[in-house]
């Protein structure tokens, strides 16, 4: 025991020496420079991007908290990221109409309808300044990402020295994945930050119980549970870290004020950790209540039978929204009933947990031409494979070889004193990196089990962990093998080059395994590629065509929560697809030769359904249905080219048939276009096709 204690103190001193200069004068400048570069890349790359699908809800939620004091729009997320993003707009003349609070959308907590009004309705008073408000909110999220960048550097420098820390920070600063989401008003970056903070703070506390370590870990956990409902994954990770720490049999120093103890027995250490756990529970619980104003009821002036929480699928007659959201969640029902009965958490937080659990059961997801509501088991591994730059995959492979080549590398290192990264055995290496591999394994296992496969962003928290681990490649810089050093430097440089080449389309990045960004739409869509961010690009494309004298009709199918209001906001003149009946004239616009711009998500028909089946794959049954509705519609539907009926009216009796046929016609067009490469790419998320009369004839024959 004494030998183990001495060895522990020696290792601790060695670690302190490794990380003691983590912010020395020599490294402050590159650390600050890389953080500034990251921030500038994030905010500048998104300056000319429209709101992504979820941002319209997230930012609206934030302002609703401050402007109304009501939390009905919060679910399915905790409020931290929303409120943080709304802070810089509070000093401006932001409007949150009282009229909205006397509407069906408000009574049903429909954040999407309220969000569209908040963003784009001229009467809201925000439409003229919404781009500025959105940019400010995005900049606030970018600040969270900078904080995470600093934490990545610190963690890596503590483990691998300042050069290792700089490698990790460089990777973080230029990561297309981090830059894609470090600039969006969503909960993903906040969750990644507080997961990393919690891992670092918990591991610190497990090795030194002090007021500082307990407070930092408690606040980190509070931030995590207010960032995203996936916070519960920190519980199994924490258990793994605790077990590994207890197995080390190293005494635990406890420092409270000026008093110090060293706990050697397992029971004493377990008792100390148990006491800290109770403190964590109290602080996190209090923090959650504080975030909701210490109020159980989230809705102000709510009336029974009128006000309820939002449900994306509607609520069947005879059920309330709680019953509907708890369908098929029988194991969860007793717990939720207990929490509500005893009011142990704010009502909006409880409903957020229920809604998140229901969403996790499944949702339409696209992978390599297939759409499934149950998800795909290998969705996230595949997304990681095709959306991670190849140089990073190379660095990860180098890291994986280190534990098995430590002895050989140590014999080739430069200098007379062995570096700590090369001294000691595999057991020491595994122990020191416990928070990293424990989180990596638990998070990946959870990702493989989930049926919610709607975006690569859901594995965002693992990337900072990988960047820290890549700091271990500094070992190859310390050995006397020139080609190894060149390999590490080359991979880091190529990684940065990939990021610069990708600017500003970070969300649409795909590596060469997928064929590059222009082929990404064949593999993944939605928030992995096309989240509605490229309307300004559409505007520039149309203006460029007009300036060159091209006047072909522009047809647009846009995937975005702003819908036609967002298209109008950017002054885009285009014919909307699929065909629609004009609400004022009952006219139908024909498919004519022209330029067709289609968002990748709509192109793959992910959310277009007919009789409960996706339209992503054209089948014989769909063809039969299309031909039937086409025949029934007669002259009121356009098959192709000059058979147009623009200006004619659709009788009420034909509206249902027209709606079905127009949806199927658009799906048929997309199916035809999958056989050819796009003629244009806008931000790599919107596909452009030049279609002639013969093309349309072939598509609709």
C-alpha cells in the first residue's frame, strides 16, 4: 500500500510537470490564435446562411422565456442553450406579440407556428432584424464552442504536454464537424461542452475532494442536465470512472478549508464519494428548478381543456397529450406519474423527458437510399466514417497503435529522460485516459441502440474526446524517427487544409469515402447535410442567372421550417414544388422546361409519405396509384411540358385527388433525376437540374 501511494504521488507530480506549462507565455499566443480562428471561421461561415430547420424553434424558445415568463415552448429540450442564445437580443427591440398568446398555436404550444411568426411575419416586427438576431444567437453558441476548445487544449496538455495540447486544439479549431454545429442555435454544442466539463470535473473530484473540485463538478453536471436530455448518459460513464478509481487502491486526498485528510480504506473513499454524490444531486436538482423560475407549472394563466403541450403527431380524441406521449412507454409511466404527483421537477422538464423518450423510439431516417422509421443499426458508425476527414482517421489509427508500441517508441525517443507518455505500462495508459475511453464506449453503445437516426450531430460529443486522444500523437514527435514526425505534421496540416477548402459549407462536408461533398446527398441528408441553410445561395444563383440574361423558370423545393415565408424573406422568385393549388385563385402551375432546384432532403423524399409509406423508392404500387389519380384528375393535372393548366381552377371535388397526384408526380420526378448527376450544386445541399421538355416527358411518361 505504501509503495502504491508513493508511486501515485510520483505519477501525480509527473502529470503536474507535464501540464504545468499549459498556459506558459510560449503557448498563450498559439492557443489564443487558434481559438480566435475557430470563432471567426464559425461566425463568418454562417453569416450568409439561412436558419436551419430547428433554429427557428430554438431561438424562438429563448426569447419566449424572457419575454413571456412562460415555458410551454421549451419541450423537448431544457432551456439553457435557448436562453443563452437569446441574451444578446434582449437589449434590442425584440417583439413577442401578445396576439400570439391568444391564438391556437400558443394554446397548443406549437413552437413551429409561433417560430415562423416570430421570424418571418411582417406584423411581428422582427422580420426586418431577424437575420441580425439569428447571427447574434449563433455567435453566442460559437462562444460555447471556444470554451470547449480551451477545455480540449487543457485536457490534452495535462495528459500529453503542451505540444500534444496544441495538436488537439488545432484539430478542434479546424474540425468541419465542430464548425458545422458551433455556429447554430441548437443544443448540440452546449451538450458537447458540458459533457466534456463533467468528465474533467468528475475525474478531478475522484482524485482530490476539495471545495473547488466539488463545486466545479456540481456546476458542470447542472449545465449538462440543462443542456440536453441525453445528459443521463453521464450516469453510466460516472459509474465506470468510479469503479476504475476504486480499483486503483490509491489514497484519496480530501481538503476542506485548511483541513486535510488522506483516505486509504475503500470504505472511507466510497463514503466520501457518496457524500459528494448527494451534493451533486441537490445542486443539479436546485439548478433545474432555478432554470424554470422555481415554478412547477410552465404555463402562465393556463386553462384546462384549452392549453396543452405540443405533440408533433397530434393527439387522438379521448386522450390527453401526456397519455399520447407515453404510448408504448409502459416502463416509464409509473415513474412519470410519481414525478408529476409529487412535483419533484418542473412540469416542462418532466414533459421534455417524456417527449425525448417517445422521439427516441424512432423517426424517419435516410441512409444510402433507404428510409426507415426504426432507424439503421449502423447509421452513426457510417455517418462517422463518411463525415470525418480522412486525416483525422489517420491520426486515430496512429493513436490506436501507441499502447502496443510504447516500449519500442521509448527506446527510440530523443533525450536522456523518458517522457511520461512512454514510461509505464499499458495499465497506466488506460488508467490515465479513463474519462475518455469510458465516455467513448458508453456513448457509442447508446448511439448504436437508439432508433433516432436523424443526424450526424447526435454523436458530436465524441469528437472533442477524440481530439484530446489525438494529442497522444505527440509521442511520434519525440522519437528519433523522421518519417513519423513528418507523418503527424502532414496529417494535422492536411486536416486544416480540408477545413479551409470546405468553408463555408461545413454542414455539407463529406470525405472521399463518400465521394466528397457533392456526393453526400446519396448517403445522408437532413441535419447531416441539408438542414435548410442555403436559401441565400439560391438567391445568389438566381441573380447570377438573371444578370447573364437567362430567364428560364425557376422551380424550387425547399426543406426548411420557414417554408414559403422564408423563401419570400430572401426575395426569391421561384415556383414552389410539389405543385400546389393557389389558395386565392385555385390555380395550378405546370411543370415546364426550366431550372429545378431541389433540397437534398426533399430530393430523397425522406418525409414525403403516401398511405403510411415513404416515397423515397418508386415502386410499382406507387406507379399504379399515380396513373390512377392522373386519369381521375383529367385536364386539371399537368403531365409534362406544355400541357399546362396555369390559371385554370381546380374544383373542390378534385382537390384531394390533385394533392395526391401532385405529391406522387414530384416523387416520380425525383426518382427519374436520381439516374443523372445534378447540373448545379448550391452549398452542396441543394441540387440543380436543367430540364427540357424531353426530360420532363421522360420523367412523367
